[in-house]
């Protein structure tokens, strides 16, 4: 969701990859990997030994895992994708999920008597204690944001110390934190990205974590909705805390710069830099809360899989460039006719392990370099083919970024979001490939007509002089004719009355092939 809302699917790894691929795997050494979510295999013996899945808690998976480890069973987390799970698709449910995780973690650690449980080893206790401390990092984020604001606007120093004392206390922790994050996260996460994520959700985590710590529990289990709607999801009202802080930060920044210039106190550069960093994270939080419209209800995977397209006894071949539960995009080396109305075509898709046959129709087509990209909607598949197709779709790793792009910077992030959010994209409704012919053809009565383009069902001729309502154009070098009927919709636009017959005519296909070859050579 973070990548999607930030328009960064190919630039930033999945936010949960950091935990599942790095943090949880690193906890194997202490036999303390966290049981998080449904994608887990559990020994029946181990589960029965702890009395089954934990109840009376809002994080039953987390608590069950601790109990199993306390019984002496070994648990192991892997960084290989073996299953897919669902995640929240809107900000409100994301916040509810994180609040439930935070409160449940604190309660479960208390219920399992973590610190004084003799069956939990010391290194595992330390590992789980780090879980508890994590939920307090949101309060740390709040302090980090308000500290320079309090100092500049209200003259309230958070820390009173000299520059030497500040460097002595702060610099070692800063260096150690960055080094620890670098070691544990590899190329999946960096400090800036962690701070951005924390800035998004910290206003809604501090009070619930504090209440749970004070034994004021959340007893109701809120099921996290993972339904995806094709609407523009904007939860900008949830960004009111960040908006207020950004206003105060901006005012403080102006005052700090003005004060530094007036007094020539260049030591204020530290405060100015601090305020600028906070402003950047707050701006990114506003971008996240403003949301982004979901264009589809299911996830799309980017992969090349060979397909065979059959229509009216003719076969064509191509490669998928992406596909989902409801459709696929196919790249073909040449233009082909695909049914786009009530008629359907058959598509066979095959990998080395699975194969499926689908009924489908074309909903969009566009030229991509020297190839044609067809957007195809799946209209039907039987039970066996559906099972096989879903295996083709989901028996693979996700196609999002696996590591942070080395060129990603905060300025790049802000510029990208401003650019993408201000752009007005117009969705093309073209369902047939338009081939630029640009050649002269003769009518049945010997007149020359300049044909500009054709999309199998319609052709456009140069509108010069009086054009007949009906005419027959002969394909050069053949006896094949195209029976044209004027539409009246646009000057020079004709409907091909015999297009269905022409689809199976070699001369018609050769006409398009020659024109495409000429066009590709020019481009």
C-alpha cells in the first residue's frame, strides 16, 4: 500500500518485506521468529501441547508462537516466498491493523510473563523485548518532530547542553542506529524510508500503546478489511495531525532562517536542517493520506508467459507482460484482430508446470514500439482451468521492487508524487489496432483513392472531392476487394462491410504486414 500510494511500485520494496525477509529471519538465532499471519505451518503436536490457538487476545498468532517456543519447540522463519496473503487496501484499515498489532503485542507479552518465564531463554526474551520497544518508537518520532518546533516557536529547549555534549551523546547513537539498520535491512530499508512510514501512522499509535501499557485493554477484535474497491481512496482527514505539525514546522523554519540571517548564528543550521527533514517526511505523509485510485480489484503480476490466441479457427501467439485474476496484457509481434464485443476468443496459457484455457475478449489495444499490446478481459473459465490459471498467477514471487533503488531520494519522491498527482491521464478506449496504410488504391471503376489507415472494421480515406456512399477498393496486386460503406460519422470514414471475410484473406493480412514493416523501419 505504501508503494502504491507513493507511485513507487518499481522503486521501493514492499513495506512488510523488511519484517518478513530480514527481521523475522534474523530472529531464528534466538528461536524467536514471530508467528505473524496465516501463512504458517504448525506441528499438530506443538499446537496441542500449548492447548491450541491462544484465545482472549487480539493477536492470537503472536501469543501462540511464544507459547510454542516456551515449550521447547523450534520455530523457523524463511525469506523465500511460499504463499501470498492479503493486506489492507485503505488507510483507515491499515491504522486499525497496526493499532491491533501494537496493543496485542503488549498484552501477549504480559500474558506469557515474558521477563520471568523460566522456559523462555534470555536471548529470546531480549528479542521479544525489542518487539515491545518497537511500539514506543512512534512516540520517539513525535518527539523528534516537535522538538525543534518547541525550541524555535516557544523557546522551550528539549535538551540543554553544549555542542560538545550533544555530539558526545547524540552522535554515537545516531551512528549505531544507522549502522544497525544498514546491517539488518540490507537494501530493503533505510532510515529515511523508516521515518516516512513512522510519520504516516505515529499520531494514531501513541495513545493506544500507552493505554495498553497501563492495562486499559482493547477487548474487541477488529477484523481488518482487505477488500479492494475501484474508487479513489482519500483519507486526507486522517492527516490532520500531520497538517498541523507541517504548518508549525514551516513557520518555525521561516523564523529559524530569518533569525540565523539576522544574527549570523550559523549554528542554527542544525535546527534548520532538522526542520527541513521533518517537513519532507510530513509532506510524504500527506501524499500517502491523499490516497490513489485503485484501477483494479485484484493484484497484477508482471511476467512473460507464452499464450496462444484462437479465434474463428486462426491461431496467434504472444507473451504476457502482466496478468491478474480478471485479465491479462499480451504483447504480439504484429497486429491481430481480437473480438471486443459479444464475441469471444480462446486463450491457452502455459508454463512448465501449469496450463489453462480461458474465454476472453479484447478491451484495449495500443502500439508499444514495434509491438502491439492487447488488454484482455477474462470472460470465463471452468473449474479445472481456473485452478490451473490461479496456480500460474500465484505460484511465483511478487513482481514489485525487491530492493531500494539507489537513485531514490526524498526530493525524487516528492517530485514524483507532485508530477503524478497533477497529471491528468485520459484512458484510451481503442479496442482495435489502427494500421497506418498511407497508400493509393483503385476502386472497381478505376478511380484512385488515398487510404490513410484501417483497423480491420473501418478504414479512413483522404477526404478530397466528392466521395461515394459505397465503393469497392482492390488490394494492390490482388483481386481481393474491400467493400466500403460510408458511415457519415467522420469525413472519409468507411465501414468494411466484408471485414469478417477479409480476416481470413491472405491479401488482407499481407496488406497490414507490409504497412507495419514499413512503419517500424521508419520509426
